[in-house]
């Protein structure tokens, strides 16, 4: 099995070899570099690994096949580069991969923060739109637009566009089909790992309901909503996101004070 590409940011010297490991999983059509603000913040005291998932970034040549296969590849990477269980942060598609990693390889994860995930199946219109839009998403023009949303500086954006092709049509259709079919939650009902499931206040109601539902399903999970935040708030509200991650890592199992706790139906406590 081909190894996934990743970006590493860690403290200088031997401290970087012994620091706890924080693994980041990106959303669809993005890449590990989209976590640049988190790598800059947490790389001073953590060993940070931003993975390029199959079909994306430096892992572009690896075909995207399924959520479970992605999770198994991430598990293989973690076993190869981390001395023990890691702390996981996943966004959107990366959050769904994170759920399957927890279900299939819970021994590899100490804590998890998952944001912007929807596990329920999409309607037929969404499925059709995703299928027919694949050639457009795979175009250089749209790839440039999507890359711009990661808010890289000019030099990093130019290098990303030079070195990273757009997601292939077949990979995009497979990942959209997997997301739209709904993500399995088997293996999570007995999970004791501390998990924080979040959603931005300005993103879909489905994301908020999923966060609340997953927190009810997993014994070690809690849910919270990020005020004033949209779907990709690790980029658009990076300071708030980083404060949330720091608070979660400091006190796993409790909703960080940066968030508003979510009740079982997706409403605020």
C-alpha cells in the first residue's frame, strides 16, 4: 500500500521527536497545507502532521476509494510515524475519515476533534449535482478557486498550484458518492475515546444535528457550536479554532469555553 504524503511541523531539535503528535485531516478538494495556521500555532510545542488524503495534494496519485480505506491508510501512516496514540483533528470529509478511524483503529487515537461532519445520506438532487459537476471541479480554474479558499500566502499558493493537480473526476465522484450515501457509525457506540464534535453556527443544520447525534451515540463524546463561524472556520476564524483546539487538548472530555454546548436535538444548552 502506497504511503500517504504529509506535512510535518514540530519543535526544533530532539524535542520534536518526543513531542505529542497532533494529526490533521483535511476536507474534500483541499490538502494538508490547508492547516497552515494550525501548523504554525501548534508546531511550536506539538509534533503536527497534516495528512494529504488519497487523491489530494501530495497523495494525488493514490486513488480515493472509500472512507474505510482512507481510514486504514491514515492508520498505517500513524503506526509508521508516531510512537503512540495521536490526537486527531478532522474537518468535513477528513472528519468523516476520522470517525471511521475511531471505529476501526480506536487504539491509535487519544482524543479527537471533528468539525463540519454530516453522516446522514443526501437527497437525489445533491447526488446528481455532485456527479455532473465533477468535470468542473477537476478543472484548473476551479482548482485555483478552491485553493484560494485555503487563504495561503502568495508564495505558498503559487507553489501549491504548481505542484498539486486538481482532484481527478473519478476520485471526486467516488468521494462524493461515499459522503452522499451517509457515513457508517458502527463501532462507535462503545467508544470511550474523548471526542469533541463541532459545527459552525453559520453552517448547515445537518452539521449541527450530526454533532449532537454523535455526542449522544459515543460515550466519550461532547458537542459544541462555534459562534459566528462557518463550515471552514479553521481557516476563516483561525484564532477561534486554535483556541478551541488548545482548550480541548488541555481538558479533553469537556466542551471548550470558546463553544456553546449542544443538546441532543442540536439546540444550545
